[in-house]
C-alpha cells in the first residue's frame, strides 16, 4: 500500500468517526422539543375554524410564548397555504393559545408553529379537516407519524 493510499484511508476513517460522534453532540433542545396539541372547531360549518393549541415544553405548559402559526397543504405544495397568524394566549389558561383559520379546502393540512421566545423552535402538527366536522390532529392516532421538529 502506497503512502498516498494510507493517507486517504486515514482521512476516510476520520470522517467516519466524526459522523458517528455527530449524534452525540446535538443541541439539548432537540432532545426535548416543545409539543403541541391542536383542536379546531368549525365556525361556519364549512372552511372557517376556531383553533386552540396547547403548547408544552419539558412537561409543563409554555406560557408567555411569542408564536406564529401557518397552515400548508402537504399534498399540494405551494398551491394551498394560509397566511400566518399570531395565536394569542387564552387568559387564565397557561400554555393555551387561540387563533382562527380559514382554509381553501378540506383535507390534510400541516400546521407549523414558529416559536421565537422563550425557546426558538419550529413544531409541525398534521391536522385533518373534513366537511361538516371538527378537525383533529393526526399526530395522536396509532397510524400517524410523529411530530416533526426543527431547531433554529
């Protein structure tokens, strides 16, 4: 084996070792991200909903959060989306935030919550809206995938 080949092997081994250690150095916020539980009630029997989201962080209600919310239809990217809103915390209900949303059609929607304080995090929750019914989170059914989190 030539010296050049040995050098390349050592570099490859160093890259592999670094890749193995990377998951051990993740920021602590990723280990315990905020969670949401959203419920929406139809206001007009059609596409306008009043929504309430319970925001939890490390097992406790997250009160006083600076938060924005937006909705996108994952089955039709960039075709259907709803302008962002700023949920307001419900007086006397720590961690519970309320907002209204008017959708363009029924179906599966992805709610994205952007938290700016006291923690910086993005939490996504899949919701299912059906005609003549209140919406429910798809995150809490056995076949649903888990929430997606992105650390900012």
